[in-house]
C-alpha cells in the first residue's frame, strides 16, 4: 500500500523512533483498509490522507467521502481494526457525518523531537 510507505518514509525523515514508525505504518494501513471496506462498499471513491508534523508528535488524518465507518452487514462480525488503531495511537478521534463520510485523526507522540532537536 502506497500510503503506508509514504507516511512511513516521512516519519523516518523526521527521525521518529523505529517503534513509533512501525505503529504509524500499521495504523495507517488499518485506517485505509477501513475506508475501502466500509466507506465505499459497492464502488471506489476518494481517500484523503493529511499529515501534520508537530514537535514531539505526528498526526495523520484519514478521510473519506463515502458511507464512513459504519457496521458492514456483509462482514463476519466486528473487526479488530479500530481497537488495533486505538492501541497503536496516543490519541484517536473519529468524526462521522452521513453526508460527508468519516475522518479518523490519529496522533502519535514521541519522547524525542526528531529533526526538531537541531532547530
């Protein structure tokens, strides 16, 4: 998945700790998978990823314009994606609007400030 690699490469460029980078990669993969499985069940649609680097944290926002993150009646029960994302992030916010889709805001904090140490 391209999004996973791009976000991971940015986190590496910001010199975030390797464990945090892996958490970011996995959380972004799960968030994008949720969009594909839930927001656009019968068709393709846009997925937007915004990255907000700040001192000692990185926030990644995954948004869709579809149905959003709702239970899928064709799935085989509750998935583990959202609990996994919640466990990997330091803060998780989910907004849902039936006419605008969902927005998942994932914040990852770090004890080091990465490239900001030299600033």
